[in-house]
């Protein structure tokens, strides 16, 4: 319960401070710098939507894998049980993360933030 309240308040704060650009697809596009600040600030779920081999080759610390092609109500619920969870979505270049963010929003997730691809991520990567 505490996590969901924190996530909702954080989402509201992000909207009120006009961080990122709200998409008509139900998610918010943010910069990698904003994503890193959110990661450092608190409880977010970092979602890698690439394939297993790509993830194994290097990923953002703490990221959970949910490949774009496998996203559906059941797989999303297994990784993201609460629909108001703040989720930071990325892929390799930003194409799949946009599609995944839209798919999650269509499934009813409300705290979705897309920040592009790991290919330009200037911070730590786990290999």
C-alpha cells in the first residue's frame, strides 16, 4: 500500500512539474537524465523490453526483463503487479520502448515513463 501511494504521489509530482512530455498514447516520454534522477530518488521499476540475449549482454542495474513481444495482461501482471507502479521503460534504441510503453498504458498501467535506449545510456550498465 505504501509503495502504491508513493508511486502515485511521484507520478503526480512529475506531471505537476511538467517533467517529460505526456504522450497521447498514455505514457510520458522523459530524458535519460530524468530517468536516472527517478531511479536515484526512490521506488521505481526499471523495465528492459529487449530480448534475453540483449539483456544478458548488458542492462541497467536493477532492470527487470519483459521482452516487447511477450507483453500481455498476464506477463505484465507477473512483473508489475500494481497498475499504479512507476515504471521506467527502455530498450536498445528507443523504438521498442515506445511500443512497450503504449502497450502497458493500454493494459491500464498509469505510471509509465519511456526514456529511450541503452545504446545512449551514459550511466552504469551491468554486464
